[in-house]
């Protein structure tokens, strides 16, 4: 009897202690103010690999993986999206650069594009394809997720400007110039030492993208390719899913010399959440399994703000494209923690809205305007 009482007393103490630690754990708390700011903003993520996961796990068939149910192996499914506050998404239509060897880059990319179109068609209450920035605003206001596509790697066009145009016509609104393998017209970050960047044809591709209003994405490319693209482009660029190299010295991240060029270009770095791209270099050296937390990701946001300015940062989570994520950012339901942390660090509501997606939307609008101007100049020449 006495032992029982002691046991109960011990359990009460334990429960109280648990409760206290829970109340003090900012992970578990999103204040009503942060929730309101989060939901009032335009959360527009630059990179999500759900289509790739559906290909990998279910052979590209939405009948074989039910995204209307919570799928533990996915960072993204419909129930989780409902909690995310996500308003717009660039879905990645990625195929491996190894398709250069099998010579089916275009075919496989078209399959991924079809998969995104199918997903949007199958869940019309959740998604709608957006062709323009105005579409994004209209669709987001209707409570659905405005969906655009990004081709992750110039290998997908198989060296053809006509294919680039075809991708645009199918709804692709950015192209990452390379993935992790260099092309004959652009070098990748895996080839940093070559000193080479864009070839004359690579420059032509950038100009053609400007004319179409397709965003030039500089994630995955070498620093020289970044410099060359910034020299050639008439429109603001994006880094669809890259973080700050000054904090985490990885070739996939953006160095300060490039961040400092962004105010002139107008472009935006959309911060990648992956642990290996955000945990500070020294910490990773000491423990390669270090994951970082949601605060680590906000450190990257702040670094871009300090180096380039508040107009040049956003979010490109890379959900479903990465394995290890920081504590507190495990899937798409966790975006509100970024909002909470920005609020804790005294950012204003309008600044938070810029970071969540306002900046990337502005860049999309600017690229559309540049395309109109370039096309009207072309028309004048004729
Ligand atoms: Zn990537």
C-alpha cells in the first residue's frame, strides 16, 4: 500500500516535470500570433520532390500510394499539407543526370511532368496548376495550393531550345541549369575546380529563358556558372533550394560573393532545410550525424538577410528530396516553426511574409515583366 502511494506520488512528480518541460519546449508551441501571421502570408516553397518519391515508391502511380492518407515515409501528403499553411509550391520534375547515359532524359522528364499534372487533376480540391504569378495569387486565395513545376537539371532538355519551349508550354516555370553533373554548356558544383561556367550556348539558354519568363535556377551549379548567369540574365534569378556557404561550407550552398550580387540582380535564395546543408561546418566536422534544428535554418535566413537584404531570401525546403532534416522541421506540417522563430527574433509581419513567399512571388512577377519587354523588342525588330 505504502509502495503504491509512493509510486503514485513519483508518477505525479514525473507528470508535473514532463508538463513543465513541455510548456518550456518552444518546439511544441506556436503562439496564436505566429499562427495568424503564418496563415495570413503567402507560403511559397521553391522545391519539393514529392513527384520523385511517388516515382520511387509507387512506380509513378497515384493508385499505388494513397496521398489522401498520412504516409509516414513521405514528408508531404494531403493531410500534412492541410496543416502546413502552404499556399504555393514549385513541384520538382527531377530525373537523374544518369539519364544522359541511357539517353532518356527528355522522356523521363515528360513522365514526371505528367505525374504532377495527374496529381493536380486527381485532387482538384487541393491543387490547381498556375501559369502566372497572377494565377498563384488567385489560386492561393481560393484555399488551394497553386502548383508550378521546376525542371531540376539542364540535361532534361537534351540540348534543345525547342524542348525548353515545350517545357514552358507544359507549365514549367523554372529550370535548374545543372544537377550534380556538368553539361557541355554549364558546369555543376561538383566540378567547381574546372574554372568553367556557361558556354556561349549556355548563355543563349539563359537569354531564351528570360524571353519566355522561365526562372533561371542556380542551385546545384558551380560558382563560375552563377557568375556567368548573373552577368547574362536580364531577369532576377532564383536558388530554388540552397543555403548559405558562410555557415555550412558545402558546394551546394551560395557563397557570400554571390549573395552580395543579389541586390543588383533582384534574385532570391530559397533556403534548403537539409541537415547536411545547414549545420555549421565545425559542428558537422565534429559530428557528421548532427541534424541541427529549426533555429539553424533561421540562422541561414538571417545570414542572407545580413549579406544580401530582406528582399532576397525565401524557403526551398527540399522536402521529399532529402533524408535527414533538422529537429523540428521533420515534414511540411512544421513550417509554422520558422514563422514562430522569425517572430521570436523580432521580424515584423510584413518581413515574415516576404520570407515565407512574398519575395519569390515578386521575382516571378519581375521575370514575367522582363519577358514581356524582351518579346516586344523582338516584335519591333520584325
Ligand atoms: Zn536538388
